[in-house]
C-alpha cells in the first residue's frame, strides 16, 4: 500500500494562533470532506498560549495518517507562519483555512479539484462565502451576508481579468478560505516580496497573472468576522494604509497589468471601511442616512433576491448539519 503522502492530490493548510474557541470546527469541517481525491492536512500553530496547541496535538494523534502538526514554541508572526505553511506543500493543489473560519460544504474539495482537473488553464478555483459576525463592532449589520455579491459575478465558470475590469464597487473578490491553488503556477523562490503571495488580495492578482479563475457559485465556507486577527485588529485607518501599500506593491510586481482594476478596488475598499467606521463611532446616527449610504454604493452591485436567498438558505442548512454531526460524535 502506498503512503498517503505519495498519493495525496491536495494539501489543506490550517493556520492557527490562539483559536481555541473555533479550531475544532475548522478541523472537523476539513476532515468531513467527501472526496475521491486523497488529501492531507498541515496545521501550523504560531506559538498559541490559550490551549490551541493542545487541540492541534489531540487531532494529530487521533488522525496521524491525515494530519501533521507544526507547532512553534514561540510566536513568529503571521507572515512567517503562513510562509512556512506554503513552503511545506508538495502536492498538486493547496487549500488555505485560518482556524477561526471553517468550511460548510462536504463536497468543497471534490467540486474544486474536479474543476481544476478539467480546466488546466485555470491557476485557481474559488467559490462564495458567508460572513458570520462574532464580535466585530464595525460589521455587525453584515452578519449572514455573502462575501461575493457583485451582480456580474454570479455564474459558475471561468473568469479572466477582463471580466472584472468593467466592475465598479465591491463584492467581486472571493475570500481566501474559498481558494484552491494549482501549485505548479506558484514559484515562491522568485518572489521579491513574500506578501505578493501571502497577502490574500495580492495573491488574487498573482494567480490571475498565471491563469484563469474557475468560480463556483455555491457557498462552501464561512468567514467569521472578529477582531482578533493580525489585520482585523488594526484600526480602520491602519487597515486602509496596509491594504493600499500591499495592493500598490502587487500592481508594481505585475507590471501594472491590473492597474485599473486594482485602483477601482482600492477606492471601494476605502469607502467601505470609512463608512463602517462612521457607523461604529455613531457619526452616522440617522437611519435614512445609513440606508442612503449603502444604496448609493451598492445598489447596482447586489445579487437578485432569489439567488441571494437560495445561497444563504443552503449555507445555513449545511452549517446546521455540520454542527449537529460534530455535536453527535
């Protein structure tokens, strides 16, 4: 019998740091994948101090044929931890999941790897994601919303950069926990700046320069909005500054190939976070003013109601089933 490391098609990278309240759900959501493709799980814990590493060791001991634990005794920082995770990949495909998020569809790996196997011109595959607010004071009203909501990104199929250039506003870029990457399109050694690949939005453009995107219109992951991450814990002004620096950098690294798209994205990003900051600080107190702000920026971008409702209903059903299964074990 062949060792699983020899037959694996995909490596799932789980990134953990003080994620004890969430990590079991993240790991279980990956273990419960129903797929014909052999896959393995690498869990990288960055020196957690809240008991996360004990949970990681527990699962690694329980599933030694599936899970490998990489536990740092000291906190190295998000960049170095994620970099080490990607450097560990030796399979055809790679998926990424921070351990305060989780997958909510047992067919995720099967569907995405199928898509990449059937479309060798695609460098990555993604799908829709549902946002769930945990304790993010800026985004309380977005609980249960779709991550991809732009009306021009609704169909399953291939997308090229030109498909996104006419799009204004937000809601067209998927979450990185929905992404599966064809690793033959990635050369970590050639990077002059690690963040060109490690920063999720920069990675989007890095991969787009190397192939097409295959997008699946189905909610198969959950983004848990909290304020404990390296980026989400930043003040709004620092979020904007950091994001602008990273996207301007990837614009230079890709030779300005996506310049128009990148700068439109930066505009919507700044408007969005400044708007949420105003709401959180009570600067906008009038309900009509809040309503008008969202209508003005998002009216032409929102999905048709039937599609939006169908996706949310299915996601919630899958989440409930996953939680019941875990509770019943």
